[in-house]
C-alpha cells in the first residue's frame, strides 16, 4: 500500500495523533504527514503511506493557502485562542486602513518561529521547552506572503485568505499584523485549503473513514511532485537507473536539478538529478520489491 491521502484534519488533534489513528485503521506502520498543522488548525493535511514517505520532504516544500479568523485587541502566549491572554489593547480602524496594512505584509518577510511550534531544538520540539518556561533563541527565517485578502470583518473579528510559501507561521503573521496596526491580534481559527496544486475540496478523506474507504482514496506516489519536470526512459536506461547508475540524457533539459522519472509505459520510478553535463543520477527511487 503506497501513495498519498488528502486528510481533512479535524480540530483538537495534533498531526502526529492523526498519523497514529491512520496507522491503526490501515494496519500500516510506515505512515507520515507532510507539513504539520497545529491542534487548533483544520483542513488539508497530506498523508504519505509506504513508499510515498520517501517523497514527504519534497511535498512539504510546496506553497500553502489558508483561511484564518483573527481577533484583534488581544495577544496570547501561543499566538492563538488556545493560549493565555498576555496583553490587551484597543482596536478601532477602518476597513481601508486594514486593507492597506494587508498589502504591506505581502512579499518577502522574515519570521522568528514561535516557541509553541514543532521545530526541534536540543532534541525536543520548541513547545516542549515553552511549556517548561524555557525560551530559546531562534533564528529568523525568510518567508513569502504571496497574497492576502480580506474576506469578512465584524468589528474586531476578521477573516483572511492567505497564500504563502513553505515555513510560514500564520500565527506569527497575525501577531505582526496586529502590532503593525498599533494593536494586538491572535488566531481564532485556521484552515488549510491548498497545498501546491492540491485543494481540500477534491478527493479528501476523513479521520473516521473506514479502512476500505481510505484504501479507495489513496492517490499515486507522484501526486505531490508535479513541480518537477517529467522525463521518460527506455528499458535499457531504466535498468541502469534502478541499479543506481547515472545515465546520459540527450533530450536536453533547460532546467537542471530534480526530475520525475518514468518508464515508457508511464510507470513512475522516482526522482532523479540532472547535472550540468546532462547526466541523470538516481536520487530517490521506489522500491521494486
């Protein structure tokens, strides 16, 4: 059993807990997730199964789209409503003023990951240290906010749609927005709508689906890899690549780097790396056993 599931993650569970549940339902240990969602968050959580786990790192590199509900005027220790309120401040601005500040945070940003996050430091996730009252140094990370739109507003409650690069912490972005507007802000709800070209509205599964239904919804191992160019190899080159050998590729690729490798029968083999000399080296292949 190999491939991806597009899980509609429920609120209140960690991404790891979702994986444990699916392992029990499907009876398979080799299952992981591609891109952590907080317990508060819901929506699209790609799940890799079997051989597809080999490509989980490439899947997490994709852009994301979120729908986030914000409450202005408060800030919590976790960046969302599940935490303790640590500060309060008034919020009285026009819709126009809000929209102007949304535009200002589009583009390249630098974020310091929140302490309440799954990033590991000294052998444990940051939230482990935060719960012990230990706050560690974190380096800022470059992220890109590609688009941010106002969907709805009622007084100090605002709903936004955010398109962003990998590694973006929406909680941190929301806090930044609140401070930029000389107020405070925290996340009330967060839903991930898209990961790369995948959308929550199609072919998704739920955590309480039966084993039979989940098996029906498993999608191919190359599902999350469409950003890489596709190439086909003849049988002789297929054998060489499967034996770990580099091959010459005479078709000439404009972009060097990772490519999806297929047989002439359109059977996905895995990922290869194209060098400047137009040689293809196997990078991450599916097992043939």
